[in-house]
C-alpha cells in the first residue's frame, strides 16, 4: 500500500523540526517537501542538527510546493489564514498548527489576538485538533487547527470534571501555567537572552493570555455553556521543553477522593496518551514535565481539599509534542483511520 504524501510549510522552526522528526519514522507517511522561505536550498539538518544522517531532505521555497495528500502549516500566528485557499489547493487536507483556526468566531480573534480574521468563513468548518475531545469530527475533517500548548494542558486536565457536571461555576476557575522557553519559538529575542532567561521565574502574561479563549470554548462544550470566569496566568520558567498547569476547581457537591478518581478513570482509561499520575510515595507523585520531554503523553493528577471541596488539578506535557507537533500527528492518524499511536510511541527519557 502506498504511503500518504505529506508536506510541511514553515519547517525550520521548533514545531516544524519536531514534525519532521516524527514523520520520518511514521510507517504510513512519506515526507515529499519541507518548505521554508528563509532556509530554501539548505539541508533540513542545517536547521535541525539532530536529523544529521537521518534525512537528506532540503528545504524548498513555499512557492515551489507541489500537490500532496496532507499539508502541515507551522507558520506564525496570522499568516496561514491569509493564504489558506492557496494551501488548500495544494492538498485536500490541511492541518494548521498555528492559532489561526482554533476559535469559532471572528469576534474572538479581534478580542484575543488583536486583529481581524482573514478567512472568517472557514472558522465554522475547521475542527479543533484535540483527539481526546474531537476524535469523531477529525475523521471527516479537511481543515484541522492546532491547539495552544498551555490550553491543551489545561483542557485535558479539566475536561473530565466539566463533562461530569460537578464544577461549581459560581466560583472562578483559576489556572496557572508554567512553560519552558521553546514555547516562544526559535526566533531569539530579549526575553530569551541567556543572562536574562537563565534562572528566571517570570510572570509574562498574568492576565489576558489568548489561550484563555480556548479554555472557555472547549470546556464550555463539555457540560453546557461555561458560565464562570476563567482566570488564566502564564509564567516562564527555566526549562526548554515542558508545561506544568495547576488549576483550582471548586465542586458543586461534596465528593470524596474515590469519586474524583472515578471521573478521571472513566474519561481517560481508553485514551492512549493520557496517564493518571497520583502516587503516595516517591519524587514523581504528581505530573512532572521533565520526564515527558520528547513524548506525546499528557500526565494528569489531582489533590482534593475536602474542607473547601476544592480540586487542585495538575497536568503536564511537552509543549512541542502533545502541545504541538505530536498532537498534530495524532490528529493525522485520526483523520486517516490509522492506529492513533503510529509514530508516537517514544516514552520520554529518565533521567534527562
């Protein structure tokens, strides 16, 4: 059986590099082209040195793309929506890992991204590319959005509680996300300068982060419209890969720990990349992003404050994998009807 022809646009960045690494070892995929306006003509391994002797691919210019079966877009926010019709003419199925098609309303882009959307008619067609929530829709999708890395971590940690209808929505949902430096992308800037970044625990967006919109949208689909305030904060920490989310949820009824366990087990026991982590002993009692580097797993744990009927939800993942490229490949597997774990079975490293 012939393999599916896949091309990548914006392949010189961190997400593009991870996508190339994963798809080179995917048994059902052939990478036909990797496009980069700034790196055209250079070997792929010149931007991604871990791929030396793994691939002899060279970057092409985006204008030189030819027809393929699936096209991945790894472009900066706001770029792909302006050229989406050209890209859809190149491939019948497009997976855009930027934020351009994550939200369902053009008004939300004006509010959260600060600009008008360039292809508003397509927002209702695009499928939010999180398999754990939208698996059945992905099977027929022709346009799939990427998911925000911090939004993905938060949504996967919280969705089972909202689906079960046990959240007290008269009290705000408070979410704090700590994220590594690779989430800012490959382009250097003042905040990534080593003397300033090293040792930092920097609150870079304590309010108004655009990933808040994804939480409101996706959690609202789990148990009816979201009626509560979502207070989301983001902090940069000295880590290259990884996100750790800590969320505070208050319950609308008195439940014990066994009941919370039941909610999470029922939600995730059949999910290949969801792991429940809540141990009584040891260093890794709760989710820890360090041991997830390079893997497509999302680890979720919790602690119940019985006195306050508060659940502290803890979730972790690799922002370049389950938060970006790995989740994109998982979505591709769903779209093609393949085993969802194809190309994604690397378990991470320990110690690292």
